[in-house]
C-alpha cells in the first residue's frame, strides 16, 4: 500500500537542522512516529515528501523554515509582569519559573501557548513564544516502516489507535 490520505503511516527518521547538522529529534524502529496521513496535523512539506511512498522506501528531504515553523518574530517575545508568576500565597514561583524553562501559558482568548523564559527581573519575565524551530531549515532522513488504511474509529477520533498510537 502506498501513502495516501487516511493512511496510518509509521516512519523512523532523524531530524537535523540543515545548516548546523545539529540533531533535533530521532525516532527508532521500536518507537516510530505514527500518524494519520492527510489530516492537516503535520507540516505540509513533510507529507508532500512522503506521499506515494510505501513500506521499505527511504526518504531524505529538506523543509525550508518558511514552510516549516516560520520565521522567528520579535513580536513573539514579550515581557510579562512578574505578578503573573506569583502563587496564591503572593510569592514568585522560583521553583518552576527559571531561565530556559518552557512553560504552558494562556493568551487572552484562552488558547494554550508555550513560552520559554529568557530573562527574569524584579518587574517582568521575558518570554519567547516563537516555536523552538522557527527560522530553522529542517532535514529529514528516514524510512517508511508501515502503511495501512486508517480504521473508521481512528478517522473519527483523529488519531492512531493500537501499537504506538493512542490507547483509550
């Protein structure tokens, strides 16, 4: 079976930064990346480079940062008043709020965001809400391990069930 929309795909890959060669992520045959193809949850170029492949096929492709996680933007680096990081006791949460720690936050509309603490001073916490891979050209090298049709339940739930998938 070839990879097409509504296929469950298992891949083993290594992701590196194109320019530096620094490894960002690596899966294994024992712990592959398993997903439903064509549901819009992945980078468009990632899927485009896998479409039509079958189990046993290898891949080696690049995703430009503009089609990956976008450009880094200074607009996504914000100063948040220190009081936002005080506990119910009114004391700053020094145990969890540290430089280089990524924290879950909410915007004004209640959407979950993740920001990395860059700096802490007496009045503000400087946080970077850019995706960690923003501005980075990506290099994927790997192999397609398995391709099968998604079940009706998987399509209805929007995720893979069973081995390496979601368990209810």
